[in-house]
């Protein structure tokens, strides 16, 4: 549905519209041009599943998929993505069913506090689509942009490896 | 029952919500009409403030208010308390200094709060913050704790001479001196336990709402237990009853000790919400989190072990200089003293231990509890010192530990620092670890590494931790109208998976399916008291409370069932969730019984409500212990270190949920390896600026930096609680730093490097190799 989010509280004349396809629905925002994609999602569309861990592109908590590619949403402006397809954690997995990666995170106890987890899952979704990682070592390296202070890395790697195998054998 | 059994690796019940982006953390709550607050912080480590002008800031569109220390003073707002009474060696009390919420005319560390701007948006508040003019008169600063004790050091507080907060001791000094006098050998070591930035992935945040008609605040904030906040902010800060505050703790993205405390921003949001009559939210950005969250560790310690001619430990003597930062945080002085020294005897049969701890003010961020809180520091010293002793005596380091360990037959064991260990089988846990690690196969692996030009080292540590925290805990079981069993707990999960373990326990005791049990936490209005989560206390404290409450529920249930089934109470038995008349097939299950009693009361008939609350006294610590074994590969050309093999052989008592225990140990080890190899908190010694103030400068371990961590659980049940559990939350962070550093020194010793402090960064390792006298 085409909800129009207001730009309440922005005290600038420079508000401009941008339309994004977010998790399968076109959403129009009216935002200041300096608004990051992360703030656009969290503050204007109410999609708070994407997390702000550092706002400097150093922790990966804000990772989302833009046209299928994983990206730090804090390092890009929403207005740069007119017409783009955005997929956030809220758009991963179907209604009432978990995505295989989410299930793998449960089965492998791949997180604790859950704060970095949306970013880890979006990043891993992108990683699997890239098809670049083959070994646990490669998964570790290619997931190193996503910090986890709870230190769940061994289980995160195991979960991604498992989901990758599932994806390979899927019909 | 079967899907939620005890001792099973039950998958966590919290998970689906958190995996779908449906977690609700403090900053995710966005009430209509909320204002946003931004804190203006000192750019100076030490300065007098000679003027603040806010007029231009107040003109920025959307700005609602700007507050300074003068406003708080006018309104009688108190400062942040330190909760630790302490007596010095000479009988006097520790230094006490104020901790104003906003600067009182001076700033004492970079990041010290000076003003609070409240506006319609964060952007407007930031714009206004930049227009506040503050006149600073800069002063000399000191950041290093040893430097702060020198006679010519700048004083952080003019009234605190020598910057000394306290000079504290524990243990029998005379006996220790006598044992040192008769020792065959004394080994010494001086080590630095580096300051660590806690850096939970979710930064701190606070959302305050004030209801003028009732005079009550609702403060939603990420805590490790809202009761500690409520009990301080009411009486100590706003001078009202604690119950004027309702503290709600939503999902919390990691705490590690740092989210236990009352902070300035809790007060500022509550103050502004009352002044302005609207919800006020503050969310820390990452840069300020580095400057306003309490840090951990930061000790400089000298230790000595006295041994007899057979390599038996006689006595341990330590002197520790502990950096407290510029103010005393809630528990700051407690950490290196009461908390840390209690485990100095560790698993060894020292006849005497004496520790002297000196607390020091510096112009740095305050230091308080971080995962392990004093116990990692003590274990690090002892285990490094034992390796040093082994080297000096020419005794194998495993053998030296073996020779001095307390045996199971000596339990309960009273230590020279006043702890009584209830249980422990240290030799068995050690041997299990050595075998699993393939300690004996090291030479072949070292040869392989050498062929690739790498130095391989192996290290071990045997840690002992004393879990702590509040001395009682409460649980309440309520049978809800929708057929669920609600358990209200006084602990607070920040990612540990408590909910799952509590569901397992409740399901087991009440004989109901785990899917029918809900855990309620984090609201001080619905849960009147709680000890929160800290000191790895939750499962053994809350677990005992749940057991006590469930037992009362069952007793009440027997009375109710005897009425319902028309049988004598003595003839009612309870098993597998069902009350029945002994020797018959007549009975009623607990959920049906509870619902029937509720219905009876509602309809004005007699009934027995099964709902119960109990407070369990938690008067004994638990002493989790274990062996950490690490193998590291050093690149001598670059100084780069890779931890290539890691095994933990752990006695955390009975494991209610091995899956969760392993996850906790992984996390602790990750943080311990982080401290040992990566995490370097650096203040510029002249300006006092935090140079490592971002994730680009401060290296948290990343996925590629850590090995697989193999955790073997050797269960030696705790004798002082009915569950047999020992606290597992901190253990990994206690055992890992010495294991890793001992491994690094094992690798480097062949090149003549015999001492190195954490963190063993490539630059440090490389420099140590360059400076070492080359082995011929």
C-alpha cells in the first residue's frame, strides 16, 4: 500500500519526495535529502527491525538489501534510491513462516541479544546470493562487516553454512 | 514436557521474535509527540566552565528547552550516587565526591555532560547544541592511574589528595609476610590489565514520560534490572519515593555489566519530561557511547608468589592500582576490591593471601563492572604469575598447577580470603581439557607451523569465578485467564536466553508443557522487587525462587484439589502436572484446577487461588571453574597473532540448557580474546582525548578474528543450591585472557620475549620481538 509518511518535525524547505519499493510495497516518503536510508526506514516508515549500531558504516547492524545487494543503510541517503527495491528484515521470511536462514539461526543458537541479528541475516542473505563463499573461512571473512558483541560468531558461521547448503540443494 | 526438558538443548523461545525484526528495543519505541534530547559534552578532559550562553540555541526552530547544571541546581536535582561503602587500611572512609548530572562549573573527562538540548527532532537538537557557547578554562589532565598517584600529578578533585580514592586491603598481612620470609623462591610479575570499552551493539537509550496528575514517571530504558534505577533516581535524585518511578526495560541489546547503573541521561530525560509535559527520548550515538558508558578493567598490578622447595604455593601477595575514572560510578570501587580479590586464591591451596588495592581518580570515563567485574583481573594475574613461576622454577606449568590444586576430598574448602568453595574437581576438569585439546600433540603442530615460518604457542589457564549479585530474588507464578502460566521474574535478560531456561524449570516443576509458560520481566510496576542480572546470578538466584514458588503453588494445589475431589489433603499426590487421589485414577490437572479456582472466586464461591509469589534467599555464591586452552600462531615478520585452537573444559555445575551455556561461554571467550589481542583503549596522555573512540579505532573482534571455540561441560553439581547450577554468564571472559596471553608468551619465549601486556596487537608483538635479545 502506498502510505505517505509525513516529514513532521523537519524544519527545512528542502523536503522532497522519494518512492521506494520496500518489502514488496511502494512507499512514498517526503524527507530532507540528507536523511539516510536507515533513518528513512526507522523514523519515517516505522520499520524498526533495521538497527542503528554506529551510524558510521562500521558495525553492519543496519544492513539491508537494495536491489538484492547488501548495503549499510546508514551510509547511503534515501533519496539516492528512487525506485529501488529495498528488502529489510521485516521482508525476509513469509507471513507465519521463517526463512531457512532464520530457522538455521535458531537451530544453531546463532545469536543472543538479537540486536545485530537483523543485519547479520540480511548480510547473510546477500552473501548466499553472491555465491562467493564456499568454506567456513570464507564465510567468516565475508561476514566480517557485521559485528556481534555477544560473540556468537562460531554459531553464526555454522548457521550460514547450513543455510547455504540448504539453498544449494533446493529445487 | 519432552520438548522443554531439563538438561536438554532446548531452542530459545525468544528467538523467532528477535529474528524477524520484531524485537522491541528502547529506541524502537516512538510515542506520539515525543521530543528528542541531545547531550552537549565536554571536549576537554579537565576545565573550569566560566560561562554558558544558550540564547542562540533556543532560537533554533523546534527547540523546546536547553538545560544546564544551574537549572538542575535550582530545581534541587541530586547527583548520581556511588553505592559502595568502604573503609581504608587506616580506618578512614574512602574519598567521596559529587557526581553532578550536568557539570557544576567544572568538567573532569572528555564526554562529561554539560547541557541537555530538547527539540522536536534530533537534527534540530544537534543544530542547537552547536550554538551553545561554553567558555572553558582548560586545566592539566591525567589519564594514567600510576601517573595520577605521583606527587606532581594534576588533581582531578582538589580535595582528594594524591588522587587517591581508597587504600584498601584484605587478607592476613603478617602471616603472608612470614610465609614469604620462609619461601624457597619468590616470583614476581607486574602486569597491566587494559581498559576495555563495553560497546554493547545496542547503545544506551532512555525514554521518559511524566504524568502530572499522579506525579509518576514511566522510564523505558535498556537496563539489567530497573529496580536499581528506581531505588536511586527517586530518593537520591528527585527526592521522591522510589515508587514514583515505573521503570520498563524492553528488549536489551547486550549489557555485559555496563547497563546495570544509573546514568545522567536517565535523570535528564525524566527531568525534561516533567518540565515539558511531553515524552522525551535520548538515544546515545556510537561516538558518545565511547565517552559516556562506563568502561571496564584498567588496573596495574604487581603480584608475587612464594613457593617452598617442592614448588608448593605458600602465599600470594598483590598490589593493585585501579583506575576509577573521574567519578565513582554506582559500583566502581567494589569491582577491584570486594569482587576481584575474592577469587585470588583461585583453585590453589595458598596458605595465605594478602591484597592491597588503591583506587585512583583520573580524567577519564568512569570505570565499573564489565563481564566478570574484578574476577577476570584477579585470574589474569594469578594465571600469568603461575606460568612465570613455572618458568623460574623449571617445573612444567601443568604439573605446577596440578601440584597445588585443591582436591575434591578437601571440599568444602575455606580460602584465605574468606570464600568457602562448596564443590570442585579441578584435576578432572583439567585432564579433560588437556585431552580434548591434544596438549600432548603440540610438538608436531609446532613443527608444521615452523615450516611455514610461524611461531606456534600453547597456553592454559585454570580459572575460578565467584558469582555474585543481589542476595535474594523473587518469582511470582500466576495462572492467567487465557490458560497460560505467567512467571514474573526479578532478573533481566540482556540476551542470555533466561526466558528459555526459566520456562524449562517451570514446566518441569509444574508438569505443564513449556509452550504454556510465559516469562514476564522488566516492569517495576508489575514486579515489585528484583535483583536484576549481574554477576552471573540469574539462573541460580531466580531458579531457586521459581522452585520455591512452584513448591508453594503445588501445596496450595493439593488443598484445592482435596476440596474439589473431596478427599483428605494427605491423600492428594502431585505428579506430572496432575493432582490425584493416591491409589485411584481420580484427579485433575493443574491448569484445569487453577482455572476452576479462579472461576469459583469470580462467581463468589469459595476457592483457593494458586497464584503465589516467593522470595528466595541467595546466601551462597557459586564457584564455576574450568580450564581454558589456547593455541596461537604468531607471524614474526608482522607481529600478527591468530588464535588457531581453543578448548574450554568447564564446570558450571548442572547445565539446565547446554545450548545456552555454550553460547554464553563462546561470548565470554570472544570478549576475552578481544581484550587479550585486539581491544586497546588509548587516551592521549596530554589532552586526555580518547584516541580509540570508534569501531575504526577500537578493534572489536570480528567473525574472521576468532577460532571455533570447543566447550566441554564437566558437571560437578553445586552443593549450595537445589538445582546444582553455577553461574555461567561471565566464566568465558574470566578464563580466556590468561590462556591466550600464556600461549602468546609460549610462542614468543623462543625469541627471548618473556613479558608482554594486553592487548597483544601486531605493533606491540613486533616491537617486543625487535627489542628482545635474540636467542643464539
